[in-house]
C-alpha cells in the first residue's frame, strides 16, 4: 500500500479524533473525491476502522516501547504510530518491514521529520507477544486486550459476567456480516434468490429462532461491492440487519392501517412496513432533520414504497393532530448504540456512563408521546440498537407502571412470552438490539 494512503488514513484519524468527524462521512468524502481506487479506499477503511476499533490496545503497546508518555506524543505522530502498530499486530498481509518503513516515510515528509527516528525505534520494538501475553481475568484486562473503555467493561462484567462479556467484546470487534432484506414490492423472495443464483452471488437464508415464519433476510458473505449485486439499483433488496428488520416485522402491520414511525431515518423499517402492507395504508415516517427526510424519500422512491409520507416531526414534542389516530406506532428511539459497535466502532469512545441515564429519560419521553397516538387495541413496538437494560427493560417497566391501559403483547413461537427480545452479537451474529411489543386495551363500553 502506497505511503499516501497511510497518510490519508492518518489525516482521517486526526480529523475524527480532534474534530469529532464520523467515519462513514469521511469514507463517503473519500469515495466522492475520485482520487483513490475502490481497492485503495477499502484498505484505508480497513486501517481507519481497525485503529479506532483497537485504539486502547494500540496505545497500550505504544506505551510499552515509547520513551515519551502518550499524552506528550504529538497527535499526528501518535496516529501514525497507531497505524504502524495496527498493521504489525492485526494485518498479516502487510509485511512488517513495509509497515514500519512507510510510516517512517510519512513522518520524514511531515513538519515533525525530526521524530522519524523515534517512530522507527518504537515500531521496530513491537512484537506479537505484546498482546498475546495479555490476560482476560478482570474488567481492566478486558479493557486493554479488546480495546473498550474501562467503565464499559466494568459495567458489562457486572451485568453479564466476565465470560459472557469477553465473548461479547470479541464478537463486537469482528466485521459485521452483510444482511439484506428482500423487498417484495419489487420482486418476490424466490425471484431475488433466482437472480442471486444466476449472478453467482453466494447467499445464506436467515432463519431466526422463535420466528419460523420470518423469511425475508439473507446474509451475503463474500460481497466487496454491493452496488454490483443484481437488484440493488432497482430496489429489489435493502441493506438491513436482521434484528432491525424484526422490529418492523413484529409491529404486524395490516393493510389500510395508519402507522407512525416516530424516529424513521434513513427509513429502513418504514420500507419494510410498506412491503408488509403492500402499500395499502399510510405510513408517517418522521425525523427532525430535512436532509434525513430527503434520504427517506429517496429510499422510498427506489423501493416503490408509495405508502410512506416523510414528515418533519420531533418525537419529543406531542403532536396533537395524531392523538388517538394510529393503528400502529414504531418507536425506534435514540440510544447509546452499543449494539452496533461493529459498524460504528467510534461509539464506544464517544459515549460515557451518564449518557445512558440521559438517553433512558429521553426514550421514556418519546414512548409517552407514542402511546398517546394509539387507538384502543393499537400496537406499539419499542426498539433500540443497544443492549443496556437501563435503556431497554427498565424504560418499559417505568412506562407500564404508570400506564395500566397498556400491557405486554407477546410474540414469537412461544419463545418470548415476556414480550422482550434482545439480540446479542456473540449469540445471534446480528446487531445488538432490543424489541418490546405493547398493546393498548380496548375501550370499556
């Protein structure tokens, strides 16, 4: 890999660290720049995501061999060192000499060229035993070995136990599988399978424990460019994790329903709802940002979801026009996002423990509004992409304590009679996700 690609990665990491830039946005800028090939972009993405994913571990290794404390290392130099250490320890396809030499060249051509010898010395001292000898017997060990903030490994160890937390961290550090959901508004499930087979695209049909009738999702294990897969540009399928699809599926929307998706962008769950009702009904897909509503509109057009109406609405503010009118409400609330760390590794550094409490309060506020929109006998699905009980079960329990007119509405093939479903990546190989379904009781005459 050329030096300029490592330099691009170093600059991107610096921008993410100093300015709070988002990985996906930075990668999109790279693709739109028409400077690098798709192959080079994938390598840059692998390095940037890998460094962020393993940052705590990388910093630990650097500290073992650096005569300068981490806090005193210039940010740009530190990120170049991280790139070098990541390649040495986690990228076997990069020859060690190349990993070291190219990083040294970057420093030599920078304003801190005097530090090239220091960078060379640190990287030459790194070896795989630096991490292979790490223990995993305490929350602190797990924090260093798998690169998660200590407060989080302590929290999860307390909630799930040491062994389960270790398995969870290992799973979250893996690459997220690519799942797609068939859009039957464009083609049938059999037609999608046939087109994949004819194009030689390997796929796996997803079977969910406890949901024998669910057959919409497929895993595509060996795809490098999804845009080249037959059906993508025509809207024949939509990229969506199975757990997220399940939230819309469990809403059990019916034809001619009036449905509100309160936190809809980019619209994936609304699209599935439109599919399930065959566009016979009305779906109000909400967001607080105009540019996200535009994204919902674009996706709806591509997927032929004519039943969707993108609507500017703040889920935290009661909309009196909808009071008592909805047959179904999907409440996929803002959350800590710890269930999707595989897709967004920077989340684990951006969040702190206080955020969980604040987000739980926000979620409860949104749920309170959502409940007011339902008709008697209406159905509400509450979902998050986190595994934190404080944002999940505890929010539901607080809500039910004050709303006797609502009750848990069980789902699944006898598996989830308590009305709660949590997917853990180390068990399901999907995103971490929580779903609860509630029903409003009928009016007493």
